[in-house]
């Protein structure tokens, strides 16, 4: 009878590289594993500790099918290498399942029937819609803050305290906002991605900022559903009844924390109602269809497209401003209050920042004229014009001859100020006639000056103004390595190890294991006359094509040619 270890080794060797890498990743194998062949891999995967780790990651449906006699096997069991080709669990797996069934019998029992879903009452639906609207605004604030300065992550993956403080002071986070939950929802929808030690806003995230609230919600809702773990999804692409979520992964010690976060995010975005209620706008989503925001839209606050411009250089929006208009207005003004009725303040710095991003006096005036219910007050018109005159006073461009960046300005006093500004010391500025030069790249010099509130403009090789986007490289971070790439070295080593077909590879493996354990084995040897003889040896060495061991019966040391050994079995 073929042993479990040999059967698993043969199965592993028969998988292509992508499938094999997927199995190793699903089993949580380290990419630095020191296996030498598929027999090593099979031995490690059948180790009780490795099996326990695999079982802990299984959803209840897979555990139930694994423990049931004659029950259809869950597809994930084969992909994890827990069952044979004939769907029977390996012996080591059966032993661990029996032990876990004895310790946690409820983990292997099917889900109990949950009560049918009932429509949520009007009060709960209205509260959920308002909560979803507020959360969408909070995420928009967070993404907008991360457009220019990515959020730094700690070694544990959370955003640093300094960035949290920055967001709070800027009014992007309210007292009840959970930054990690907001970023988790954004990550699931593809609006932001964790890249190395930062959270970066994607192109999709920038488009999301200008989208209407209902489109924002659809993006989040469908991303949330797609990112749910397998144990919370139905075969037709829907979602398991939320009443069953808490017990979906009964052996996973981390599941309570994970499911608590999923529930928080679901509640924040109006996706989950108190059991057994369900919102009208989430029924289709739970059944696997596209999200339908029509019922939600009827309960959302009405968005406006006009503001009042005041002589004190403020703009007052008497209701929630349409996202696209809010986004552009915040590019030229500072938002002072965060509520459905918001206040924005214009300053020379905020208008200059907008001009740095490509606005002009003409484009700002045209935008505000269309947006305002009260026209443009004279003080604001003067501020726009004076800022435009001053903007671009400092010009930054490349010098092809010296391969350096040149900073030029017609204002000698301003040039002297830049030269001695301590905040600009990292640029290593040097005087070159009426200009300053730096070895730092043009874009980096430009943004350093812009952050220091200098009226700077970038110029191209022809000397014409050029728009510089701070986040070009952040928009498309490199994709993470695939499982096949991660395990390339391990798989290459496995492929170059012993073969798994025929008796020769398996015989060599058994002999190596016997010598390693110095175990007592029965070796069947073919003698020169063609006869066969069984010898009981305590294996002690293997090399040069020969097996060495002590023959207990004759009390002598024997050396046998491996080529003459027909079979090996434990004594």
C-alpha cells in the first residue's frame, strides 16, 4: 500500500508551478524553506503542526465535509493537499481531525439555520444612510490628504501616530472615525494600496473623489463583498447570512478580531443591519447581483451645487456640496468646518496651492462665478489677481549643460531669502550668477519650494510653465509578486530533487530517513545468484551507493550496494 507521504509527494510533483505555489502559499509555507525534494515537502505538510495550521484556516463548510463520512469534499481540501486523489484524507490529517473533533465538536457541525431576513424599519434605514454618507465624506478627506503625502505604515501595518495626528488636525478624521477601517474599505475597493511602508492613493481613488455619493457607495460595497473571505461567500457570488459570520472560521483564533472589523466596516457603510433585519439596498448585493443604490439614494442628504461667497474671504455651502465641486473648491480654499453645511476660507497660500496644481486666475474666477449665488466679492477678486501676479515669481527648471536644477527669480530679496532658508538646506543650494543651482532633481526642488510656500512654477526645456504632479509615481505602485515568483527558488529546488516516479526515488528517500533516525529496518536484497534475502539492520550510513548498518542477528557491520536493495520496510 502506497504511504501517505509518497502519495502526497507524487501529487505535489504533478502540479504545475503556479498550482504548486498556490498550495504552498495557502499552507503558509515560508519562501525560505530548506526542503531538498518533494519527499521533504510531503513530510513537512503532513507534520501535525502544519496540518493544524491548515485546519485553522478552513471555513466551517470545509471542516464539516472533512469530518463527515462519505460527505462531498470541499474543493479547498484538495488544493491544500489534505486529501488524496480519491478524496480520502491522509492518515495524519484524519488523526488531527479526530483530535480536534474531540476537543471542539461544535467546530465540525453544520451551521444552524438562521432566521429569515426581514426589511429594516424606516428609522434604522435613515440612520444607516446618514452614516454611510458621513463615512464616505470621511474617507474622501483621508484620500485627499493622502494624494500628496502618502501615509506611513508601522511595522505592524497600521498608520503611524504622526500621520494620524496630521489627519486629525486637518479635520479629516472625526472622533468616531477609525482610520484603519476606512483604509481597509478603500483597499478592498482598490482606492488605496499598501506599498512597502506606505498607503498610496490609486488612480481609481482619485476618480472616486470626484464621483457622486451613490457611485462612491457602490464602489465600496462591491469591493467589500469581493474582499470577503471564502467562508463568508456563497457559490453563486453572494454573501453568507451575516448572522452566521461569527462562527464561519471556528478554529481560527484570529477570526473574532477579523470579523469584528468586517462588521464595523459593514455598519459604517450601511451594508449591515442589526440581525435579522436587512436594508433594501443590500438585498441584491447579498444575493450576488450588482449593488443597487436607488433605495439608498432616496435617503441620502440632497447635494447642492451653489455656495455663498462672503466679503470676509469665505464660502458657505448651506448643504453638502456635490463631491466634484467640493474637490475643486478645496483645491483653492481651506475647509474650516466639517458638517453638512461647510465653510471654506480663501487665502493667498490656498490660491497659490491651486495655481501650483494648474489653476489660473481666469479658471478660478470662472469656476467661482458659476458656483456662487452672490457673485465674487471685491476682496476675493483682488486676492485672486494679486496671488496670480505673485505666483510664478520663482522659476525652477533643469540646466542641460550642467545637469543641475536652476532656481531663478527677478526679485533679488526673495532669491536671498531662499538661499538662506534653513528649511531648504537639504537642497544644497549654491549661487550661480543671478540664479541658485542644486544637484537635486527639478521636481523635488519644485515641491520643496512649494511646500515652503514660495510662489514657484516649474518650467520645461523651452522655458514654458509646466504642470508637475506630485503623485505620478504613487498612482501605480508595482504589483506584489505572484505566488509563483515568491516560491520560485523553493520550487526549483524541489524539481531538481529526487524523482517521485518508480521505486528508485522512493527507495533512496526511505534509506535516507532510516539513516537520519538510525532506525531498525528490514532490507530485502537481491543476491548474486538471483535469490532474495531479508536482513534486519540498524541503518548507520549512506554514501557512495552503499548502505551501512549493523546486523543485529549476526552482530556484524554490513555494507550493502543500494542497487541490490529491492525494498525497505520498518522492522
